[in-house]
C-alpha cells in the first residue's frame, strides 16, 4: 500500500471523500486558495535555490512566473490575491534577507516505510548547518495557533510534520535538529518550532496503521464535517448508498 500525508488527511477528514478521490478517481475542482498556496510554495522554493543575497526583484520575478491563475471567481479576485501574495513575500523578504541561506534541498521527496506501507511526502525546504538539518514547511492557510507543552495544537500539522520527521530519519539516518512550520499570511509571518518525542511518533505510526487497515477493509463511510460545504462531491454524497 502506498500512502501520503494528503491521503491520510483526506481519509481522516472523510473516508467517503477518500473513496471518491483515490478509489473512483473523481477529479477535484481547482480552488483559489490551493492555487495561491502552491504559488507561494513554489516561489519560495525557487528563491531559496539562489546564491546569497538575492534581491526582492528576483523574488518578485519568480512570483510572477510561478503564479497559478486557476480557481478564482474572476479577474478582480485574482488581482486582489496576487497583491496579497506580493505583500506577504515583501514581509518575508525583509524579515529573512539578512540571514538568508541557500536551501540544502527544496521540495524534497521523503519516504517512510512501516511494514509493507510506503508513505511519501514532500518537504518544502531542508537547510543544513554544519552537520545538522532543519526542515521547514510553509503554511499559507488561516490557522488558529494555540500552544501547549508540546508546541502547536493542530492535529493535521502535527501529523504531517511527524510523518516528515520519521521519514527524514528513515532516509537521512538522523533526526532533523529543528522542525519548523513557517506561517505566511498578511497578519502573520511567524516560524513555529515543533518538538517531537517518542509518544508523538508512536501516535503517528498508530494513525498510519489504523488508516491503512480501514482502507484495506474497504471502510469508506460518510463523515460529515466542517469542510462539507467546500466538498466537490456534495451531490454524489447525497446520492450515496451502500
Ligand atoms: S460532503 Fe462531507 S460527508 Fe459527503 S463526501 Fe464530502 S466531506 Fe464527506
């Protein structure tokens, strides 16, 4: 079985949605927030391939080239989002240019294997300092951030980064020193350092095994949730009978 964080997240959100997308291969519609997020990710990936010290104009040109125009309601909404992205990148640039570093790797595929399950994922950026690594994941969505003793409370983020953490160790034979989520929005430009321990890793492995078993047992049921209103398969879901 081949899994990825997106597949696991989709299954946990709604097993029937997983079934529509990954078993029946129904296509999802383009969405403006996904286009926006992908644009910012690929812009920063390209940017961090440059030698020190690139100019803001270098960053702006990459942004222009990488812009994805799918899923917007109209030209007006697209322009508004474009300007928003430019402002976010301006903040990012001014905050990071003085300690700019060329990334060790960007959009690196990492692989983790448990039993006969292969889990893949793409880490946005890996930096290397001396013999230590740092993994960075950019987030452009609106996230509420709360803290507790283990850091950030956001089940999906913890699960995603924990999978990357395990996969990194699996491939690089060493845990990364820092695991960072970098939040990018108009009112937030903030790096959050996550702390992982054995308990979180055990929980992650348990979740992967559990999702894998349920998929193998064709356990696809409707799970109504807060994202139903954005689901591309509302009609199919209503008609669904098993
Ligand atoms: S509408 Fe909700 S319950 Fe139905 S498939 Fe989509 S996410 Fe699942």
